[in-house]
C-alpha cells in the first residue's frame, strides 16, 4: 500500500509536454579553411540556425593557420544557406536570413595566439564579443571556439584593462565557453587569468597528442585522431555523407570531402541543440555534444602548462557500441548518440530541398509527470511518456534507460550486470523499484522517443529522481 501511495504521488494527472525553450545566444570563432572540417561544421551549424540567436561568426587563426583569417569562406557558406533559406523555413520557423548572418561576419587579427592579445590589439571579432555581452539581454553568450580563442582573450583583456573589478566579474559571469582543445596559447591564459569563467574543454595541444585524447574526437575520430572502437563509423564516413549531405542542394554541394575526420568542431554546438537531452548549464548531465565534469586536470605532456583551476573537462561514459561490445571512455559520451545526431542532420539536409510533406520532422517527447521526482527506497516509480506525438503522424518507439554517470547513485556497471531494471523499458509507460540507499541520491532516467519516419528521428526527456532511505 505504501508503494502504491508513493507511485500515485509521483504520477499525477497533468501532462508535462516539452516546454518551449528560450533561444541561446551564440558566437562562433572559427579557423575555417585550415582544413575541410570547419566548413563541414559551419554547414551543419546553419541547418540548426533557427535554434539560436547568432551574435557573430568570427574568422580567426589557430596553430594550423597562424597568419590568416578566412571570412570569405564563411560568406560563401552563408550565401549557399541563403539559397535554401526559404525551403528550410517551410519546415520550422525562426531561420535567420542570409543577410542577417552576412551582417554578423567578423574577423579576428591575422596573428597567432597571445601575440594578438594586448594594448591596441582589438579587432572586429573581439569587439563583437564585447558588444554581445554588453547588450541589454539577460541571457548568457555562448562562445564556441573551433580554432584559437585569442579573439575571446583580447575581449577579456580589454574589459579587464578598462573596467572595474566588479564590472569585469559581471562581464565574465555572462560568458559560456566551449573550446575544441587548445589551438593556440591563449586558452591556458584565459583559464588561469579568469578563474570564474564557465569553460568546457579537453585541454592540450595537437603537438602533444591532445586531439587523440579529446572528448570531441568522439564525433567521428574512430580511425584518425581518436582511434577508438564502438561507434558506427559507416554513418560518419564519406559514402554516407555523399548520399545524405553532399547530394542535397546548393548547401550540401558545398560540403567538402573529409580529409582527417568529419566535423571535429561540431560537438561544440551539438551540445546546445535543444532536443530534451542536455542542459547547457550542466555539462555533467551529458548530451549529443558529450559529457564533462568539473575538476582541475592534472598535468599531462599534451598540456602547454599546468592547469591552475577547475573547469569542465573530460569525463567517461560506459555504453554498448555498434559492435555489441561494452566501451568506456570520454569519446563514448559523444559517439553513443551518433545514430541520432546523424539522422537528425540528414533530415535537416532534406529540409533544404524537400517540401514539408516529403521530409521527416522530429517527434515531441513528453512526460505525464514532472521531470523531477522524489521516491523512497523500495517504492515503485511510475514513468509515462503519454502525450508524446509525431507531427507527421508516424508511429513512435520508446526507450527508457538509466543514465548512471550524471547522478550520484552508485550501482553496478552496465557491463557487469543490469544496473537498474526498468520494466516496460521499450513501452510508453514503464516503472522501476527505487534502489536501497543510505542517504539521498540522485538518478537520471532518459526517455528517448523515436519516430518511424525516414530517417528516424529521436527526441528526449530527462527525469531526475531523488531517492531517499
């Protein structure tokens, strides 16, 4: 009877559908043209351009392109986007016009790293960062760093030099940074000089082997930088990209052939896609862009210098791979979602050329209960995705699974035995028995709702349960 009462208390009668999410403000810093993957990432980024308020697209340098910036390539991609803008807008609202984006292309200084940081080193790129942060808008500004971050370093340098400590603190508090490793020497300087800055990174430089160890290489680095097993490489390889991206209209035609790995910079914005899985303020929860934990990394040979502060750095997940073997590692935090994020991109490329009734659109994942629940050990916890739907009328499949890494509860690993038995895990309605605990512990349960369209698309809801003794 006690378990039944707890379950009824948890279940409730109200349907909690996915709520409209406020757009995030985004700036991209890219060393585009150093190799094909920045152009690839820019193309995917623009197919999601309706999800963000894009403040600036900034051409920068990096260790791979020290004395040149290539804003002209950003313009070329945006102009191709302009040719498909009207078609994209048939499928979802909110896509900015090409003119809007062209007006937001900026350049950083054509110099490497900290040699472009200091007095009189301002650039249109660094000024764009300051202007965005200073705008009368309570939302933080996400700076996605695909190359060297010296534009950001210069913005911070100038604000520190020209404003009070209190004003500097306010400025820093409004920034969120996700960098693709350290592609110049300004990243370590930023981290140690501004210890309160929200910063996500797999720290280190390519010359020391950092890319091999970086979380972001889980996007597609199975046979190059990352050199790992478990992911389905066929769906990030050139033949798949030929069929699902390059064959799709003027934007797809611009998508270059992969030279090293597909879209090494893409995890920075996969992390921000509002699909119900991730929460940008919580990197430790995990998302298509990976999972990170807050700590001070120990000195490694691929770091430029010892780290002096905690930030959001590499974390491990355990997941069953496409090879049906279990794998553990930081790259797993990205490749475990590969089928979903590749199908999603394929669908968006369809949107660039197909009418609405000829393309697939993501389902709506909904909960019939709150996304945060309390339960006592031994109680039955009821889960329901009632209210989930598909805008195209396609059938839906359901998957409830325990995501053990983000919570505090220590259970047996998935590899050694089922860490939690969820009854009806492939049904709309499911349940489990709250495990025994000695103190309050948190558990993360993920609902995946997948439609039966082509390609199959998935959206999520996360349920966080606090279990009490």
